[in-house]
């Protein structure tokens, strides 16, 4: 760096900017490394350390000029696009989801602490149930806002949380009744406790090294002992009655097939893919969604193109006064953010009170009819997508039409071609040359048009009796979203990830076709 | 399509010659012929406008309705009111959502443009091993939007949040960083294409005068590319402003909502606040619409070169 400056290959400002920039990056990196080490996240630690070294090398060496420009974007690309795709592929091979959220280690600990029994002579504590008011588990990791203030027979007080037990110093507990405070913790009201009794009484457990303390009633907790013994080296859990449990596909399972809950994340091979393709119910639903996705994307492109082109041609005449005003106003549906559009149409198409039915004086179930496999809601999504998408085609076609030489149309006319014939044989082919790649791009976009579907219908109306949560208007991406994040059917990250992998494959096919068509690969220079 | 020979549009001058065509010639057409040649075009245009604008008319009407429920709404309310706007601005965190959206989408759009312009410079001006492969890889990546990996992104950000609470799920910073992951895929090709049209002689000359590659990039290439950079920033901004799926997965807290999540939270199966929602759609949508109309010409060129917006 110094040599470069002395040789005049770099400027003083450049050097200062670089030093400040690297200083900030390194400071953040060191801070991050401390946190990672503290959390025992050694993979992350190694990656951050390696990335920091690479960044410093790239910006301090004078032989890495291209990398200086590529590294910043590439880091984000690797971290938030490439890695998630790979991780998604991994998740597709696991049973990650409801009942299998924890790692094997955490699930084992949980099983050992939950499977407790209260011995006759158990030590008991008078108890106050507290909460620190934090949200429910933020992440799929285990945590809880609940804590127990335990008072033993000897009047020593303890604070028990999901992490363990801590003896309280005198003075840490202040106030009485509902005003009682221990740090951030305040008592639950009786009403709150009642609402949450399922996760409290007989369930909330403070783990100890030997056994645990479990809440028996809202005011009493008892020292319990485990009837399970865990042998980490042999990877086996033995119950007092001699039954042995070994890990099988995400559950500790006995020879008789008895399982201990909760289960844990485990590699299950192609099971998710087999479920999509092999399980008759799920396969039928998946294929139904796939076909509708293709129809939706294709019809969206066709309808928007026809309407957009029609309007573009109608307005493509200099004798039409106010063309600019027409075009400017027609662009508004496209300019309006699409999440708003979909929601607005949800109101417009409401069966009972929607504006459209008011105008028509009708009672048409635009978004909710199940007749003919949800034909009407499906048509409605296409109508809304037409409204949303035709201005784009209008813009594009207007540009393309103006680029077609007028002489060509003249020549067709001189040769005696009718208006329609001239359009079909001259205008349309020339137009498609320009617009073709954009049509493919539009297809690819609509293939994953989450906003329109999810915000308009949410994928509904639901298909009755379906094995997975799925509705008639669901496209693949909204289907995957439901599997992973919503719906009453529970959460199945593994299956959702597998569906995503199928979407990837479909997109890969579209991409291949589009590359062939645009020949973009040959143009790289 | 029937066209009179005299009226062939002149390529490249859209609408500019409207005024010259006010010359009496078309006026002299008898009414029947006028309709056949020109009038039907107006008819189509007006029908198109009716289709395009009637939802907008309803939005305006709903936003001044005194009631929030569709059931009690009338198209011409007896007593139009601005109560919905007042509720939106003072009782609901609309302004906070708007700020979140502007900061996250705006910040990410600008950063994305800088990142992709840097990469585009390397691909356009420098020659190095792996350049072709890199370009191809970016083209491929562009085809697979981030939202396809939403499950993995959610779980990944949750894990990050355990170590760095300020960056994980639930934080706008985390959302911002996730958006940056799409930077190279979104714009690099578009910007590179533009850089390629800037004569290389220009930077050669600068280099002979002693400019470093840095100075060439920041002081020559970037200023010359201002229009395309403005368009990419604008398109990225609109895309991110619209982005719903990742924001809905990663953000939980009401005060961290983006406008997309916030406004959609007014509409639910059980209890929809249509009045407040439509008021929000108008206030949130109009700036974007104006931006669009204002930059229409540039956007069209950007769109045809790049991809589509949602």
C-alpha cells in the first residue's frame, strides 16, 4: 500500500477511505467473533474469521483489483442467497417441523427433564409463577418467559427458569402480591395463569443436574426424579423398567415402537420427496397445484399481452388526441404497489358487500366458490393479475410498435394485405422478436407471483379433505409458504423445503428455455 | 388494422408531433370515417381507462366513508369524512411503517446499486480469470429469486439472531441485509450493459493521465452512468417496497412492520378495517405512482433491458 502511494498508483483520499473502511470491518468482525465464541458457534466463527482475512487481503494487496470490486456484493450473495439455497436443499432431507424442532441433544435434555415423577417424600416449594413479559419463543429455539419464585421449607428463595435454578440473595425479591418483582419478572395474574395452564401445571420444568423441579399446582412445585437414564456414549436412553430407547428417524424409539416426545431434527433421506411424489393424497394435491401454477402463469402472460397490445395498437396513431394522457393514466395499476392492489381487489370482489357485486346487483362468490375445482376464484385471480399486469405490456408493446419501420406495413398494404393479415404476418412476428424474452421473464415472474395470490385469496378456498393445507388458488410458492409458516395444519419445514426444491427444478426448466431463446449465452464477451 | 397512409407514426418520436397534427386534415373526415379511423381508438382507450381506474375510484370513496366495514359502506357516503386518515396518522403506526419501508427499501436499493455497479465495473472493464463463469453464475442466480429459499432464510436468520440479537429475525437490519443478498443478481447485467457502451478510450485516457482504477470508476464511469443508476435504484426500490413474503417471515413486531406488512394487517378474515386500509393505500401509493409517472420514460427503457417488476 505504501509503495503504491509512493509510486503514485493510488491517491491519499483512497488510502484514507480504505483504512477507515477496513478498520470498521475489522472492528465489527472482532466484536462478532467474541459473540460467536461466547455462543460456541464455531462454524460461524471459522467463516467470519476466514471472510475477514480474505477482505483484508483483497484490499491490502495490489494484485487483486477485480476482487476489490467483486467481494462486497459476493459476500452478501453467498450469505443470503447461495447459502440459503444450499441450506434449503439440506432441510428438504430432514424432518424439521412440528414435533421435530429441537436438535437431538436439546430434545434429549427436554425428555429427561419432562419425564419426571414425584416421589412420596418429595421436597416441595411454595411457588409464585412469574413472567418477564418477553414474547413467546422468537425463534424455533427453546426459551420461555416464565420463571418460578420458589420458597423452600427453610425459607431460602430460588428463581427457577427453563435454564435452571438460581439461589436468590436476600433483597432481590421486592414487593408483595401483584407488586412482587424479581429483576424483570412480575407475577402472572390468575387469569393469565389459567389461560396458560397447559404449559404450566405438570409441564413447566426447571432442569437440575439430578432430576428437576416441576410445577404441581399454581402455588406448589415439587422436586422430581427422572425415571430415564441417558447414556451418551452408547446413544441410548434406559427407563427404570428396563426398556431401551434408541434414536430412529427423529424419535427416541423402543423395540416395541414406543416413542418419547418431543422428537428431534434428523436426516430422513428422500422421505419428504417420496411424500410429495409417492403419497397418493399429497401427490394429487402437489400436481394439482403445479398444473394451476403453470396455467396461472401462462394465462397471466397471454391475457396481459393481448390487452396490452390491443390498447397499444389502438393508441398507436398520431391522430388520436390525448394519447399521452391515456397512457399515463393507464399505467396507474402498474405503478400502484402490488400488495395494495391485491388487497384492494379483495375488498372489491367481496361476495356480500363488494363494490363489484354492488355494481352488478349480483351475489357472485368471486373468491370463495368451490364449484368446478374453484373455477371462479381462479378466474378472479387471473382478472386481478390482468388488471395489475396489462400496463406493463402496454408500455413494452408501445415501445416495440414504434420501433417497427412504417415502410414494412406500407409494403404489406401495397401488396394487398388486409389490415388483419398485415398485423399477423408483419407486425406480430416483428413484435415478438423484441417482446419475446420479456414474455418469458413475465412467465417466470408470475410463476412465483406470491403477492397476488397470497394477498388476494390466501390460496383459498381450501380444498376439503386435503392431506396438506392447500386451497384451489394456491400456486407452488404460496403452497410452500403455508406448509412452512402458516395454516392450521402445523409447520413442516422439511416438506416445505422439498416443495421449494421442486419449484427450483421448474424454474431451471424455464431458465433453460429462456436462455436458448434469447441466446444470451453467446453474447457474453 | 386500417391506417391512412398519411398517419404512419414516425418511429422514435412518440407523441411529440401531436401538436403538428392538430392541422385541420383529420378534422375534415366525415363522422362515419372519423369513427372508423380514429373514434374507435378513443372508445377502446376510454374502456381501458374505466377498467384501470374504477378500483381507484372505489379506494377514494372507501377512504372517506365514515365506516370501516364493507357492509355499511355506500359508494357516495352521506357524510364524507377524513376520520380514517386521522386514525391512520395518529392512532395507527402508519408513519412508522412508512419510515421503515423508506429506510429499508431505500437504503437497500441504494446499497444494491453501488454493489452491482462495482461488480459491473469489474466485469465490463477488467479482464481476469473466471470472468465469464462469474457473469454466467450471476445470470443463473438472477433466475432463482431469494424467496424460493424462504424456509432456509427464516431458520438461518433465527440462528443468527441467537448470536447477534440485533441482526436476526424480527429486526429491520436483518431484513436489510437479506435484501442485499439479491444485489448482484438483480442489476449487474443491466449496469454492465450500460458500462459497455461508455467508450473505453475515455478511461484509457484518464489512466494515461495518471488516474487510478478507483478514480476511473468513481469519477468517470459512475457520473456518466447516472441515468441508468437512477433507474436501477428506482426499480429496486419499488421492488423492495412491494416485497411482502420475506418481510412477513422475518418481522414480527408491529413497530418494525414495513408498509406492506402493516397495511395488510388491517385486512383479515375476522375484522377488516377497510376505511383505514384504503386511506393508507392512497397515502402510501400516491408517492410511488407520481414517481412512476415522473420517470416513465426512463423506466420503460430500464424494464425492457432488465426484467419485470411485481
